[in-house]
C-alpha cells in the first residue's frame, strides 16, 4: 500500500457512519494490506469480516455481553462453570468497595480486554480505577473498532467477579478454543498477560502448532496439557454448535473448568496468522451460511 493510500484510508476509517460493506473493506485493507473480497471470502479474517457485515442473529448480542451470557451458560452447560458474580453496576459510583472482597476482578460487559484485576484491595488506586471504568463505560465497542456487530447494542455495564487463583499458575493461562461450525479445531493459550504476554497454539491432541497470530510473541517452551482439556473441548463444542465460527474461552483453575467468554471476531478480524498459508488453511475450515433470499442479512440461527 502506498503512503498516500495509507493516509487516505486512515482518514476514511474514522467515518464510522459509512455503509458497513464499504467501511469494512477500507478498514481491513488499512490494517492487513490486503483487499477484502466480501463476495467470495477465502481467508480466515476475510470470513470474520463477512460475519461482521452479514451475520446478525440477536443471540450474538447476548453472548458477547459479559453479564447476559451468564444465563446462556447456566442453561447450556450449567452454573458450575461460571465464576462467582459479586455485583453488576451501571456506573463507577455504584461500586461499593467496602462490600467487595480483598481480591476481585472488574470487567466491562460490553467489550474485550476491559479488565481490572485487583489482588489487594488496600493497594487499589481508586482514582485510576474510576478513570479506567469511566473510560470503559464511555465507549461503544462497536464504533470503537471495526464494526463488530454483536457489540453494537450491548448496554455498558461493569461486573465484579471473584478472583480466580490457581495453585500452580500465578497468572492463569487462558485457553481459547477456535470452533468451526461447532467443531473445536485448535486452542490458543495466552500466558503472562499481566507482565510478559506470550501466545502459543496447540491442536486438540496437544501437538504444538508452528504458528503465531498478531504481534504477540510465540511462547518458546512447551505448555503442559491441562487436565481439563477434554472437558473444555467438549464444552466448547456444545457452546459453539449453532455458529459458523466462535472462539470459546476457558480457564482451568485447580483442575476445575471455568468459562471465560465467547467471541465471534478474534483480533477484530485483522490480526493475521503466520506463516501466511494458515490464513487460508483456517479460512477453509469455516463454512459461511447463505443469506436468505430477499434479505440483506442473516438474522436467524439454523
């Protein structure tokens, strides 16, 4: 991409009011350097962009909402997989820190990476916490990034959940299952998110895959197979069974599986796999549904 085109696209991508079909093409090429083919998408991220524009069942909005998804999890696989909910708040001033335990986690319900982990409440800088929470609540995640449709109508709230501590891992590994048409195919493990964030991929037979995604460096060592791998994989299959693609995240805490989140647009559909061939490889695993005749979008789940 030429410098002039980059500048022009950088200006255009600020115009969120543009038709999604047009905007997404500019947005995608700006970040990846590749033209986007929405009519016949091939690569993984191309298909994620297609889902943003054309796949709009209302259930998706509930599932990306960190609070509302709890009912879905309870009904689908059971309440035991949920982390304890301490409170839900519409503003920072509603949070009564005196009633919160010594350790807890605050999460924005309406986006990704809206997390504040509090390991010692006495050391919490409340002024910074207020600033951070107000920043979360003042953003619409759909308009903040690349029009991730499922987030468009999620009401901004904050929840407090119990702090999870594993006896073997001070910084809990995050197990993210990539599920294609209801079938988990690989798991991304994020490590050291509080200090030295690294990432590694394994297949479900626990063979390390020679790939990276985005700018997060690959973890050089080997990760021990979690004792809950088979359980997490089965649960990911159940939770993703109705969708062309979903990434289902879990934690394994002292041998107990806990649900993390469901997302439909990992990396906003613009962080590439490396080596390059895996963008097509994982794209081939995803079968996109057909848009019903005389409709612009898919609004029902098969």
